C-alpha cells in the first residue's frame, strides 16, 4: 500500500473524529413544582446574577403569571435577582426561541453572548404577558434575561418553552481514544501491505 493511501486514511479518520452533530433542545419547566431549584437540563446551565437577596439557584416560578417557568428567583417568589442566565455547556446555540412572562409592567430584555463574551444579539421583551419570542442567534454561548430594574429585588419574570439548536464544540485535536484507534488501524493496514510486498 502506498504512503499516500495511508495519509489519506489518516486525514479521513481525523475529519471523522472532528465531526459534530447539532441537536435540538426543548425545555418545558411547567412539569416542575413551583419553587423547584434547577442548575442544568439537557446541556443548558442556569444561574442567577446580581442576586441581591435572592440567594440560591434559579427556581421554577410563576406566581400571578400566565404560565409557570424558570424564574429569576431562588424560591419561585420574591425576592428576585436582576438576571437569569442560560449557559450552553454542550456547545453553542442558534435558533433560540422562548415564552416570556413578566409579572407587572416593567420592561425586560435579553442579551446573547458568544464564547468570548461579545454581544451577538439582543432584544426587548417589554412587559410581555406570556409572549412568544424568536431570538434567533448564531454561536451563542449564553443568553441573559434581565428584569430591567437596575438591581432591585422586586420584579419577577419567568421563561418557558425554551428551544434552541445546540452544536457541540469541535476539538481541533481528536480525543486520545480516537487517535489510538486510528493509529492501530493504520498499523494493521501497513503490516498487511508489507506482507503483500514480501510475497510478491
């Protein structure tokens, strides 16, 4: 077997190891009891930022709202944090959509960031009462929902029916097991080629 054939096989093996398949994520928080704290689901991590008195993890809320969803509270009720953050731990996201319910008339917003923390998209959800939003986005590492209060702990919102397409991060260097398997395969093919040459 020619060296060029072995090189071609190695390139194909490496490209196969780097291939990533996008998956859809659909999160329905209404299946959880109010007050249930969640840290992550299906490759999406949740956190509260600018918590103030809302110490703890993000909890399912919806008191007085049109629907139940993951809220900017740690208890499912007041006090509230200013921001609820969804971080995509399994890769980057695109085609983001969600339902948003704001308890009151305050104007809330969302901001999407890439892995380098650059803003890649944003929008206002206003004082939506159970509204549906399509944020879109490409290469989104996290999305931050902000209650627009400037840090006050008195404005609850909830996010539900959150969906996104997540593309896994592709490593430039294949995993050790992939490399070992590829090298073993090349060794077998190379040994077989040498045996054929000796017989000829």
